């Protein structure tokens, strides 16, 4: 592989230039940050696609022998290359999504089955892409050789088409306030009965755009409304996923200590205020909230346990406990859990040991997932799964797919939820889900208003 520095081009402009190619993938540091939001990537036209449906793996549509993660490991090793000194963190590999229902692959349980019509894992493989350092405004073309890199760059000269996000959307909620509050009360009942300590409950908003939905224009609308460090757009034909996630599920990166794992679970949310003084009070109240801190620490303990299954004994650490992070519409309570992967273990082992992320299931994880399936009564799809990249050099970076919109060719969907504990107030829990969903649902009202004003 070669890494060729090219004149600065904005990631969104590169995505627009490649939008006509199959399987456009944009991993977007839409909220730049020195460490969490530094790199963006754009790729299209993958040379192969790894998928898992009904726990059966395929490569370019052909069945693969063995368990899904063994099949993935085999494919990654077939294209493995050593890390490239001085290169961006991702220099080729898989970019895609792991649906929440992929949990069935790692922990098959009848109570977790859902009517999921899409792939549990969908990972196109790319050997040519653009990488962008959005802090220092540097851009790179990455390809197997110089000729391929130059052909890739030619795509940037293609004019992009005018695009408009869907308008006039009439969003429908899968739950009334009363129904959701009743389900919260049922979760609290399960907690009182000793089944669980916490469960992450959600509901779904949907709308049917009259003229379909343009992937890039739709993504740009939600990106403007809710910029976040782990944002993404994945396109497959007329279907697409547009994510503005603030949460990292897993990063795997090599440093002198070995293969270092980082997870950043979010638990605890406050709606922001337009008035700075009131906004500061809300942030302080979140930091001091007994309920939110307890919720966060429960998930930290769950993640410590998950990481201990594949990390060196004594290496799992919690360098940040309940730190307040501020985003466009909400404050979040975020902790950081790290560990060093045992020799001989890899990203496939790490995903199998930790997926789905504890922050969007609850604790204990399996019983919480059974209760979620019983109450929600529908598949979550990519919501609460993961989106990101897995490199041919063994590194990886995956988000938790929250604040994520999907389009199945007919319907736009957005799910929002929250962690329910014994201290939860059902009305406040419903309000929290509205706060989380509002930036995405309102994005299309804002976009329509901007067009009208233009």
C-alpha cells in the first residue's frame, strides 16, 4: 500500500465526488477533536463484501465455512499488511456496520431472537480510500500502488450534483408517552424483582419521504444539526445509514505496551440550555447526579468484565470516571475503560467478548437484552450496534450506533432510548429520549427553513 499526500480537500467534498460509486462510505469526524475527532475517511467501490445473515457468513455472496468471526479473521489475514509508519490510523480494510442483532452470533438465546431482515454484519472491504486529518487540514490518497492512487484522485475532479434533503416529514412515534412510561415501569419492576440492575429501553420514530431520500443530503442535514466525533454515512443502493454518534464503542491501536483497547461508555444525559449560566448548572447537576453516576459506573463494571475476557490480567483500567462531555444538544456523562489485548488475540476476539456494548443493553447484559426484546418487540437493526473501520493492519475504531438514522428505501427511522434504573422517573425517561431524538428529527425542519430563506 502507498500513502500519497494530496492537496487539501474537505471530506464532504470527496464524499460528494464519489457519491455515484457503489457502497460509498464516509467516516466523519464532524466534531473535530485532537484525539477523538481527528481523522475522517471516504471510500467507495469495495473489492469485496463480507456479510453475516442468520449467523451464516458470506464473501461476495458465496457461503463461507466456519463460524462468522473465524471467517472474518480469515479474510482479514488474507489481506493483512504491516502498519505504515507515519500514515493515518486506517490504511485499508473493512468499513461497515454491525447490527445489534449480531449479539445472537456471540450469545445465541431464543429470547434474543428478533425479526431482523438485514445483515447482522455488513463489512465491505476497501483497498483504496481518502484519509483526512481535519485538525491539520491534510489529505491523503491510499491505494495498492501509485497508478491506483492517481486514478482515485481523478474522481475528485468530477462535479458533484445538487442535492436536497427530504422535506415535509411527518414523524410517527412507535410508542405513546403513556405506553413508554408503562414499559419503563415494567423495567423498574424487573429491577425490584432482582432480574437486572439496569436496562436500556428505546422507541422508534419513522417517516415516509414522498420523493425518497438522497443519502448525502440527508446525512448533511443531520450532521449540521448534531455534529459528533464518530459520525458516518454508509450507502448501499437506495438504502443508507447516517450516524451522528458521540460514543466510541472500541478502539484497538498498537503502542509500545502492545495492542491497546479503549472503550468510552456514555451513561447520563442532560438537555442543554441556550442560556450559558443555566447550561452550566445543567452540566453540574449531571456530574453530581447520584442516579446517572450509578448508571454509568454499572456499565463501567460490565465493560471491565468484558475486556478482562480478552485483555492481559491486571491491564484493565478506568482512567476517567463519569467525565462530563458537551455536544450540540446534550451533556453526557462519559467514562473511559482501557486494557491491553492478550498476545494472540485480535479484533474478532475483542468484538466477540464485548458486543453489543454494555451502555446500550444494561446489566447483567444477557437478561437485560431478553427484557429489551420482550418490551420493544422489534429488531433494533444497526441502532445500538456499531459502525466504523477494521484495518488490514489489525487496528480498529468502532462507534456505538446511537443518534443514527436509517433509510430502507421507503422509510426513515430514528430510535432513541435511555438506561432505566431503580431510581428512574418514567416521565423524565421519556423526556430524555425526546431530547436525544430531537436534533435528528428537527434537522429536516431546519434544512427546509434554510432552503426557504435562500
